[in-house]
C-alpha cells in the first residue's frame, strides 16, 4: 500500500509517528491536515500487521509467569435487562493473560474462564519448566496435575496481594490497568477489539 499510496513518504512517516504516540485518528487528522478516514485506514493496517506478528510468535513463555483473567466492555446480551455483574460471572468479554516477567505478554480472548479453557491456553503458551503465579480463582486449579509442578497462589480473597517478595501477579494486573486506560482513550472499542488487544501487548 505504501508504494501505491498517493501520500508522500513524509506524510506516511508522520502517520506512523502519530500511531506510535497513540494519538487518536481524529486528532491525527487535524494535526496532519488529512482526512480522518485516511488515518483510520492506515491505523487499521498497522494494527493488522501487529496482530499477525504477535499471533505468529511460536516460542513458549518461560521463567516466572503470572496468569490472570480480566473482563472488558459493557456488552449486553439480547433479551437481558438486568444490571451487569462485575468480575467473574459478568456478561463482559473475558480475556486471559499470561505475563512473562522480564519478557513478553500474551493475551487471548476466551469464551469463559473455566479450568479446561485456561489450562488449554497455558499448555499451548507456557513452558512446562516455568514457575506459575496466579490468584485463587478455581479456573487455575489442576496445573500441577498437567505437569506444572511449580504453581503458587496469592489469595486476593483473603486480602493477600504479595508474599515473600516474588509471589504476586502485579505484572499482569498492571498490564490490565494499562490496557483499559488506553482503550478508554478511544471511548471503548466497539470493533476490532482483538487488534487493539494485541497492540497493547
């Protein structure tokens, strides 16, 4: 697209700069005096490239690993008229995250946070030699049974948030906070949530 674009190399570089600085498309359009649809189209291409790159990483995460789930959006189900619950049991979209300390983050949109679902993600993305830290959610039960012999929990339900200086999930929780603050800049993401999620990694 760059070769066939009517934009100059200078303009394309400026669009890339705005994207890297997380400047919203409407503000970027004003700054660069370009049509907002043009900025959105380029931003979409960048996000697709990031998504393909992140999704294509095959090497498993290794070392000290934090796992946790989070919930995004305020999506209502058709026919549901009650109040949305918060946290587990919510109608929001669940996302499972894996945080490699001193390394990468991996996120995956999941249909639920049941043990079978979360174990499948962990087994596909985390080396068996890793040390895994999680909270007390029952969906994280049974990791020892599938070969992850070093699984430690921090029990948030008992007001425990860190133990022995290294038993915590502060890294993945900080990532969730960063991602939600970032998405709030866009007044929530109604489309292409998966692309924005991978961009945040």
